[in-house]
């Protein structure tokens, strides 16, 4: 709806990028645990927008990340937070079965392993406001009204991730400035507002995107399964004002992911990924490894998030130390095979030049 359908996709996207403080409408997706300053600043310096997935970060770590970014770039960046789920319903017997299963894949899991607390969400929000990024983005729900008011008072844009048209309408009503339409092709966690609906309501990006654009009057960013100029151009033609790319940047030298992870991504095609709750208890798209497949076929039901994440930590840590890809947590989108081991700036510029050949 609105003006975006009365101007060319190229003009619309460049105008939006300028509003966001960028030159190009190609932004980094915020990836928890995979958002080093080296990658975010390289993307921002090349004309895009950098990003930080702050879910696992303490307030001090958030502040330090923002300070370090500004030492390397004057470009824009966003910081992303998960909106907390209600406290998980714990089941001691089910967790014992899960610990026994995981013990066959790695170290013995202590009985209290699932008690690991989350970061303090309110303290994280305060750190975000103090860091003053160009954008604060949400996933898994909507920010509290008081926090939205504080963002707006400081001129910080709110990018709200939505996985359905209904979620997009709710985000617009709550005061979001931009909707990030996340397709089911996306690597990592599905951003559904209600965890139980994440798999049943999984919608591919190019079916979701035009429906979200029709449902709201806000600019829409497309994310999930985009890793080249063709995908960028297609998203903009379908109504997006920009795109966010995550997995497509993971093989860059600036991403610095585990070499075994990077090697596996090179060999991963779309059908080599699947949605799973086996690592965190929340639905996410990961590489099909032996652990992921066995957990789905013969494992007990995963514990809820974040209990399952805490229970699998020892296995994940040991797998990384032993360079064992079959037990590693390797989030990956369905366009993984399009990722290239090139510098981030080179990728971004190449993708945009390719997109222009379609948009013009």
C-alpha cells in the first residue's frame, strides 16, 4: 500500500536506504553469536547497514560492541533483541530423558544444566538506548510500549520482525517504523511471536512478502533465502524497500565463523537444511547433521527454550573443540549454496550491481 507502489523499486529502495542512513538497501541480518564488529563495520563501510544480534550479550558487552563499531565505521547499524517468552514450563522427567539422550552425544549433562538464566532484558534495553544505534530491531514479539516510547524520543527506528501478515499488522499497531518480513527460508531461529506456531505457520518469503506489503502501510524489509543479486531484485520488485542478508555473509573472512562450519556451508544445498528445535528448544533452520536427524527421528521431545539451549551447550562446545560438524550447531538458510568466501564489501557491491541489471 501507499507510495511504494507508485514509484520504481529502485527509487523506492534507494530512498529508504537514505532514510536509514545507508547508501545501498542491502543490510546485514542481526545474527546472535555471529555478528562480529569486523563483519558489521565492513558492510556499513561498503554502503549497507551493519547489525548485532544481542540476545546472548550482557549490557556491558552491548555497549562495548557499539563503541568498537564506531571505531571502525561511521555508518549505520542496528542492534536486535528477542522479546522474552513467558517463563518455560519445566518437566523434570522430560528433561532427564533429554539429558540422557544428549549424554550419548557428548559429555554427561548435570542435573542443573537447564537452570542457566537469560540476560536481563530490561538491562539490555537500557544498554541499547544508551548505545543509540540508528535502528533497534525486535524478533519473537513486540517491544513494551514504554521502551517504544523511549526509542521514538531518541529518534531510533524500530524494525519489527514478522513472520505472518497478522504479526506485521500487530507490529504496525504497536508503533513499529519498519516491518522485517522473515521467510521460512531464513537460517537460524524463526521469529514467530508464539513459539508453538513457528513450524505450522512457516511461510516462504516470496509468498509472505507481497502479503505483508499489502497488509501494512510501513516500509518492508525482506529477509530469508536471499544471497545474490537476483534475490535482491526479486524482493524489491515484490514491494520490499530493502533486504537483510545473514547466511550469505557467513563465509566471508570478516564473519570469522568456525572453519568446520564454513566448510560445511560450502556443501549445503537448500534440501540439506531443516527446521529443528533440537539445539535451543525454539524452531530454527540448521544444516541437516547426524545429531539433528537423530534428534528428530529417535530423540525425546526437546525441552522448551531456553532450557534446551542450556542442555545442549556441553555437546556444542565439545563438537566445536573437536571440529565435529555432525554435532555442531550450524544455522543456515536455504540459499546457503549461494554464499561465497569473498570479502563482505566485495559481496555487497557485486550483489547490488547484479541486482541493478534486473531492476533497470
